[in-house]
């Protein structure tokens, strides 16, 4: 068959058939005496094969590889298709989410819509400095959908830009807590960390305390620690075990001790904290550095019970712990001259 008849029967234009020939995808096996392309039945089957692969979303380059490379297996082809489709769907879901965020914000005019779209474009920049500038230089009179900011926080790998986004989200009049709550349950540990940090910067937002308490059971230590510090500042006693663990492990231990001091203002919670620290101090095999951190944490706790434990530690068998306890006891007595000597 000549090219015109093949085009009519196959539905593939003559121009595309010539393109296939130029790329080497489908080369007619014959030529007429006048030099015209002449396609065999096998050539036509190959055309339909190419069209079938195109309908699956493969590029012409991928199709050429599939047809010519003997090592290119059907499973490899399907794997490529799956990855390509997943990437495309992810991009479309992201775009849909952003469009819904703009719609939810009920923009009043086209200028407002264009400003939000411009911010979206800037937040997609490959430059961290440019993304940071987009957040910090945003005019105060330009409302930005909280959901858009929340999604940007979850996706932002640069800590400085993420900090700016958390600041902008915390100052937003709208509520981005729902999007952050979804992020806090993500399979991606980086997303969970950023979500919990952002939620911690929004104390009092509806539903955030429940998300933070759930995060206390996260398998990632950084997620648990962010949640514990935020909950502790809110007076939630459930954070006590993780805060004490932070002191033991030396992870943000000074900050954790300060938060334990805040929680200890409640008498019931103070007893729980004191007991937890005492148990850790008495743990067999606890090293000197750990016991010193626990001793230092006692200074943050109000009440006579903590001071009594500190006086006992001034005579500890570990000379380094005893030295630190004695020094801290002296500091406390200087602050309160009426405290009796141990």
C-alpha cells in the first residue's frame, strides 16, 4: 500500500508516517518504481503497534527503545509507564490543590488572583533565596490562602524558607491546620517533621493538640520532640515522658528541662516529673553525662522536693555529679537565702 492509502486506513496522517520513517520507527519495506513509499502488511502492523504505545503515554523515543532494544522487557516498559503516570498525577493533584486553595480564599478581583498565582510561581523556584524573598516580601494587603502556605511548608526542604513560611502561616487569618494535620500523618518523615513544627507555631488552632499528641507516638525522634516541646508549653502532661527522654538523651535537653519547669507549676504534674527524673538518676548503668543533665534539670523544678533531691546528689558517689549538684545547690541558696544548708 502507498502512504496515502495507509494513512486513510490507519487514521495516522501521511505527515506523521513520514516522521516515523525519518525517526526509524516505521520504515516502509518497499519503494515503487517511481520512488514512492510502499508499506507491507508487517509495516502496517508496526504502525498500529507504535500508535498503541503512544496511546499509553510513551514518547517516540521510548517507543523506539521498546521496539529495537532486545534488553528492553515488557516489565520495564510497564514500570516506566507507572512512574510516568504517577508523576503526572502528582503534578495534577498539586495543581488541583492550589486551584482549590485560591477558590477557597474567595478572591475579590483578577489582580488578587494574579498576585496569588505569582506567589505560587515564586514558591516553585529552584532558588531557596528567591522562595524566601517571595514569602518575606509579600505585601500585607495580599491575602494568601492558608492551605497554599501550609502545602508550601510541607514541601519546603530549606530550613530558612520553611521558617519564613511557618511565620507567614502563623500570621495568616485563615486556618491551615487541616492541611498540616494531613502532613503530620505522611509516610515521608521530612514532611511529618515540617508539619509538626508548623503546628507547634500555631498554638490554640482547632484540632492541633490532638495531632501533636498523636505525634508523640511517631517512630521518628525529631517528630516526637517537636510535639513534646509544643505540648509541654501548652501545659499538656502527656508530653512529660518524651521531655524527660530528651534530657536523658541530650537532645534539646536545656529546652526540654525549661518546659518541664513550666509543667511543674501544676502540683500533680510536678510529682510525676520529679519521680521520672529520680527514676532515671537511679537507673543502673546511667553514665555521668546523663546524670549531670538530669541533675541540672532539677533546678528548673519548683518546690522543696526537687531541692531535697539536689542536696542528696551533692553527696553522690559520682564525684562529677556531686560537684555539679553542690554548685547548683549553692546557686539556689543564693537566690533564696532562707533555704537551709544540706
